[in-house]
């Protein structure tokens, strides 16, 4: 049975890495038993790789043809989410939703242009830039959404709870 792993978590990042390099290689690289690496890949188990181990896993993933560093990206997104003001209100969330809609629309538009026959490198670079701008807004949006949950710093007016 496939376990569901929450987005942005180290367990999902480790699972992504292992999907490319394999369990045995991950164990060898980190100098840990395969069982330990499997624990890192499971959200319901405690433990995660050390910084040196995470770097080694990300490096192995990239060398095996991966286009990014999954564990580093997981950490960066978690940090972005944690840095968002925990008093997120509905107005700020609405502003971010409007912004992400606009930025995503721009990104899609430029990606369509980049797909056209004869698209120039400049058009492709512009599509990449617009997509990166849209992507950068998602962590803040996720943080605002999480801040709306009870117990995460949101007041009754922000969560819509009246009792």
C-alpha cells in the first residue's frame, strides 16, 4: 500500500530522492541502514537525515539526473511557510490569491508563447522568469492558509469562528 506523504515534508523529499537512486544507494551514501532511510521517508516515523546526509542525498539525486535538490527545496519551502506572519487574515489571503492568479496567468501566457514554433530563447527565458515569479508566491499562500487554522495564531475574525 502506498503511503500518503504530506507536501513540503522531508519524508516526501527523501521518497523522491530514493525513487531515483534506490534504497541501497541511499543507505550507502548516508552510511545508514536501508531501514533507517525508510524511516526518514515515512511521515509517521521520527527522524530525518542530518544536514550532511541531506546534502549527500540531494547531490546523488542531481547526479542521477534529477533537476533539483528535493530535500533542500523541502527545507526552503518549510522555512518560507514558517516565516509568514501567523496572524494571517482573510484580506491578506484574498490579496495573495488575486496575486497568484495574476502571476499564474502571466506564466501560462508566456509558456504558451514559448511553445510556439520559432519561439526565441528570449521568449523561453521570459516564460521561465514568469513561472518562477508565480512559484515564489505559493509558500506565502500556504502559510496564510495554515495561519487560518485554529491554534495557529488566527483570531476568530480571521477564521470565521463566531463562538
